[in-house]
C-alpha cells in the first residue's frame, strides 16, 4: 500500500432529510468507484465535515439540537449496526451540537432568521480502511422539532480523500473488509 500523492475532495448536499429520521434511512452515496479493470487503486478518507444549511433554521423558541453522521463503505440496513464502531462497513463518525438561543442574539440591520451557534463538533475516522467501491453518508438530527422549517433539513458535507496504489492481495482484503460479514 503506497500513497500516490493525489487527492480528491467531495462536497455537496444530501437530499433534504426528515427531522428525527434514523441514520440508516436513505443513506446518500457520495462516491461510487467501480472500475473492475483497475483493482490497484483505492481511496482513504483523511477527514470530513458536515453542517446544516443555515437557511433551514426557522424556529421561535430556544433549544439544542444534535446531528449524528456516519460514513460507510456499503449499505447498512440494520438499525443496530449504525453508529456502531464494531461494524466493519462504518469508517467515520461525526456529531454536531447546535445551540439555538434567541436571548443572546441581537439582529443587525436587514438580518433575518434565527441565531444558531455550533457548540461542539467531533469527528472520528477508522485508521485502517480503504475504499474501492462505494462511500455513503448517513445522518440523523435530534432535538426540538420546531428548530427546523417544515421538519426537514439539508446537510452539507465535504470529504477529503487521498489515493493509494495497492496490490491485488490488498484489494481482495479491503473489498472483503468493506462489505457485510456474517461471522455467526
């Protein structure tokens, strides 16, 4: 396994999500690399970040809300396998805590909307992963439902990857590792 020095940045938005919709519902595919002729190329996620589109906040009472996110290398249909560090398909996790507090906010001329501040953000990446096929992102927002207009939100993401050259044997190992395995 050897770094090539090439990088790739993926950025975009997930389709609008329903507030309190579970992580496993409608994961969004952000990379699909299916070149069967080039099994010696793989990608490693160096880092990622997510945030809710600011225009989505439209509430009238103070509250906190959190957003949990997960990067995975395959579809994970079972609820118990999401946000689970023991799941081999999960490679990255993130959590954000927003404070929506009207008391400390004084609107400036022409400024509209409800104030929000990012109180905390944490991200973790599994150090031993390579992506050869697919990368998905899932998200779930918790908190006061009134925090978001129409109970929907749009999540922005940016993912930084670096390219690796790998051997055919490493390709087989990482392809197996990136898929669901029933060990029982």
